[in-house]
C-alpha cells in the first residue's frame, strides 16, 4: 500500500503542475535594490526565487533585470540600500562597505540596525549542490527551468542527437519507466537518496524497467522526441519530494 501511495504521489507531482498558470509578478530591479531585500520585501523564499530565475550568484543581478516573484498579486516597492556615504549603489551587485563603529548612542543604535540588516544579507546563502548529480546527456540547454509563456517549466531541455545515450544522474531505483504519462513520451523516473527524484522524458527508448537499481552514469535510455516534443532533446527534472527544483543548482 505504501508503494502504491508513493507511486500515485509521484505521478500527481508531475501531472498537476501542468494544469495551472503560475501565480506571481515580475519585479524590475531598481537602483540600489539587492536580491535579498527584494525577497524580504515580498516575503518569499530566496531559494525558490533564485531557482525560478536561474540566479546562482545574487551579487551579479543588475539594475533593470526582471525577477519573477511567485505567489504574489502585485508589485511592491523595495527600499533600496543606502550605503554610509549616503549614495546609492549603481546596481544591485555593487559592493558596499559596512559602517564603522559609532561613537554616539543614537548613531550606534541606527548604524547597529543597519549593520545587522547588512550582516543578515551577507550571511544569507543559496543552496547549490553542484556535485549531487551528473549531467544525464551532453548538449546545449535550449529551455531553462522557470517561467515560460505564463506557465512554469519544471525542468531543463537539453538538445542532443537522436539516439544519444541518457545516463542516470546518480545511484537510485527506477520507480517509473513507461509512456503513459501525457506529454512526456517515454519517461523514466529514478528515486535517489534524501528523497530526491530525477526524471528523463521524450526518450526514444527506455533501457530500464520499474524496480531496476541503477548506478551513477549507467545508460538508461536514448534521446528522442516522443510525446510533446518538436525535436530530439532530453527534458530533465530534479524533484525534492514533490517539489520541482532547478537542475542547474545540482549539476557541475
């Protein structure tokens, strides 16, 4: 019964997201705004925002960039960071120096709050596990994870020659190998340690079956264009539990 429920939950996590238009807004990065301040203003998870927008290094986010903020209905005003000199950084990745220790109580209180805010920003880090998985196929990414025409694309599309070998991204057990899931064509789903799953779709052929154990780098199928695919490519997904994650945060 447990295995059946697990199987149903896995399938639901793949089928249901495609039924809804993603809710959220695009925020245009203003002068002096930082990634962390934007996330705090909108009260959203920085990791989720980073993955949705492919932001692996927030310090490189530039003024004028558009950032998709999930789960909100209106654009909010973000208070820019004002450095101790009184000027604004010319872009969100300009470096600023924390204020020196103050000599007076009022200044100490004000600067203390500002410094604490900066320290919190500086201490914030994104989770990037670039060695958790290996690339399942070699090729150019033709479609990234994140927003695409108003809907969320839950994986990356890697262009490759038809028939190119697809490799298991890590050790695991095959929990699905079939072509019955609408749109995905020949699909393989592998369960890994720590409740991670990887999915490989539009395959020309599947070389594994349900229940098979695979090792990192094993050939599990070949690249194709089955299902809703206009050209040969691998649609590759990483999920933690039922949550879709951006694969580039887990690849070398």
